[in-house]
C-alpha cells in the first residue's frame, strides 16, 4: 500500500468493494485504513467524513450514499458515537454544532449544551468554604439537564433530508448487536473504574466481574450489548424528542438521579430547550473563520490566538520555529486569562464579546508579550484582585489534569454539494457521571463540573474560571469545545476545512494548530492532524508539549525563555475534512492518536 503524499494528487479510483465492506464491517475495514491516513489523506469526489469511531464514520457514509446531506451524516454519526463511545459522548450529554448551507451561504449555530437544574445553587459543591473533590464529576449530583437528543433531532428537522428512523437505524443496530471493547475503551474504563463501580447499572452495562467477584473493565475484544439503549433509541426514532424528555424515559432518568442524591427532575427535562446563535467570526491570512460563540470559550480562544499570530507574524510562521512557538504560547496564555476573567453564559452575564475578539484588544494582548521571556501567569492578574467578582488571588490553587480521563468527541462532514457540519459533543468527564438511568441504557453527563464550583478553584481539567461562570439554575456551563469552519480565500462562502477535537482544556489549541498546519504550512489534512502539539492554559503555569512534538533544541530554547515545559504522552483527537478550493476534491483525516476513521464517497 503506497501512502506517500502523491496519494493526495492521485486520480480517485472507484472502490465500491471497499466501501461496501466498510458499511458492512465498518470497524475492521476502517481500522485497516488508519496506517495510510496517518501519512496522507486520499481524495474523494463526493462527500467526506471524519469521526473518532469507524462505526460512526460508516453510518455517516451510509447516509450520504442514501442521498442524505452533511447534517444527516453528522447526526447518524453522533447517535452511533453515543452507543460505541460512551466514555466520550452520548444521548445523556450535549454539545455544539455549526451547519453551513452551500446554496444560501448561511451558517447556523445550534447550542444544545446541558443546563443546570432548577434546584442548582451557587455553592452546591462547597462545604466549610472548600470545594468537595468529586462531587461535581462523580455521581448523580454532577448531572446537568442533557441536550443531545433535542439537539440532534432539531438539526435533522431544520437541515436534514432523511427521516429520523433512517438516520437512527445504524445506532439502534449497534446497540442491539453490540460493540467490541477496544484498547481506548479499556483505558478510559480503567481511569473511571472506581466511579463506574459505584453505580449498579453502569457496572452491569460497562464492566465485568472477575474471578473474585469484583468489577473490572472488560478485556479487549469483549462484546458489549446495550438492549435498553436500543429500546430508548427506537422510541426516539418513532416519537421524537418527547420520547426522551417526557414519559417513561424521563421518569427513569429523574428517578435514578434523585435516588443517587442528585437534583435533576422530570420538570427540568420537560423544560429543556436548545439555543440558536450567530457564529463567532474572524479571519486568518485571508481565510474567513466561523466558530462557536459563548458559552463556548473555545471559539473565543481560536479567534484571539489566530488574530494575535497574524499580527505578530504578518508574513507567516516557520514550522516549529522556537521564536514563533514562544509567541503562540504567550498568546494562548493571555486568551485563557480572558476566559477566566470574562466568559460565561451570555444569557446570565454580560460578556464583552465584540471587544475580546476585536483587533485592538488582541493587539493589546500581543503587545504585552515579551519576545525574550515567558510571562509568569500569576502576574497577568492584578495582585489580590483576581478574577472579576471572585476570591481568586494572584497565586490560585492549581492541579494537573489527567490526560487519559479526557472525553468528548468531534464529527466533521462536508458533503458532495459543499454543505458542511462541524459538531462537538460530550458527556464531560470520561463516562460522564458514571450514572446510567435504570432500564433506559442512558449514561448521564457530569457537566456541572464545567461551572466554577467556587470561583478561582480549578475544575477537572485544571481550568480556572470566575464569577461569570458560577453555578445558577438554568445556566449553561462554559465550554472549551470549538467546532470550526475555515473558508476558501477565493470564495468566502465556500467551506475549505471543517475541524474540531475533544480534549477538555486543550480543544482550542488543537483546533488552532490544525488550522495553522493547513493555512501556514500547506499540509495535507492528514498530516495536519497528526503533527505534535503545544498547549498552555494560563493555569497550571506549564507548557504542555506532545511527547514527539518538538526537537530537543527547540525545547531548550523555550525553557531558556522561562517556559516550564511538561512532556505529555498525547492529547486530543482532531477530526477534519478538507475541500480543495482548486479541484473540488475532498480529503478527510481522523487523528492517528486514537481509533477513528476518515471515509468518503468516490
């Protein structure tokens, strides 16, 4: 198999036998493609898709083959991901989506993030003045009102072409027939074993008992069937969102949560509504960029950092140049300070969005960067003033996140007509709250951890936020998710790149670096998602470097400038689709760090 860069330029070959095999045996066939995808993306004349799961990519491709569009494909993939990737996303979670209509040139935003229950209180995770570890991440009290089902079905109704029964069919089949345990599943289950073991339903569904009668992660290859979830999905396919937010399923969710000490009610579920918004817009080296506005902090960071880099290096950046990496890290550091100071749910707080992404404000941030040395993060807040309205001091408590407990998943699709979807969904922490609603198969999120349980105290990802992100009933927690569309220079209405990633606090920097790899360095999209990454998030004051990301000499320069470099095994799972503005061919890429698949139509 030749996986050289020439594969990108090769004339596409009709390969119906392979595609048929993917549709019938998506997991095996798509995994066989990973070795090639890691080197160069193959061209497709029709639509293309990238997801973190071969089965989800196969379902998306099936929708395209049935005459569906990018939205049909993305929703089918999302429902399948809810079945085969419970450690990342699910119908008990929520997310964001950007949907671009090629004919009209319009791009719509749908926010179907979870919201705090009506009984939520500002200090519900605080006791004796301190945050109680685990309350906002493990168990029933961490559950927010899920939005995934409402979001997926609303996307389908507003933008899709196929009927829900058709789009949900692959997910229902996957739940009934079962999924086999992969190395990623085992890793995530091991990281959340104690949490999963505390819930009887979660243990029954996602774990197995060993010879001593103790729960443990299933071995690789073990088949997990989810008949309860299959029934719930079948009900949704027939009855729509009401089948989830009212009736027996809603009652089971509320009963299970309250039995575990949580506060979610049937009234919370019945009252849930999605929210539409205007995409956050910016430009980078002549390319129009649309991404998520608040309550996504990720989209703000994407625009701020790209704008700063263009201001600091107007002629472009040299790949892996230590001086440019220093400027990038400092720009990211300042973007995360703005996140801590200002960002929250705009329905509850006044977010100065226009100012934060304005060229003038970004120029101020860029101008504060010392090209010769790193700025200590604590110095970027006024002494003893801290985050607006909070108790954060100049030296707040920090923690180091555990990379293997990251979660979330992303789906990118561009169809044959140029319609595009970038959708990121999550249950927050790995396996969410570890609570499964009895009799439904629905694994519930722990999205309450994305609030500031106590302003100035880091969450599970080490992120520090302030009063704007404090807990309030009906409020949407701040998110790092940043589904993003990049448009062609030649035609600012035509999507060139759909991209996004999981990874908690590292999501924005993953997206930024994939965009830079394509725009600045002209990389094939497969290589763009494969390259090593660098991340900073203000606190902890560390520069994360992908274990294989930078050469020793480059690291030495960064350390000499005062960066506290931390080598990290890996993070993120970028999923991207590229549409060549010159040829119209499409190329898809799934991050080789994980187990996904990039597919398309010949």
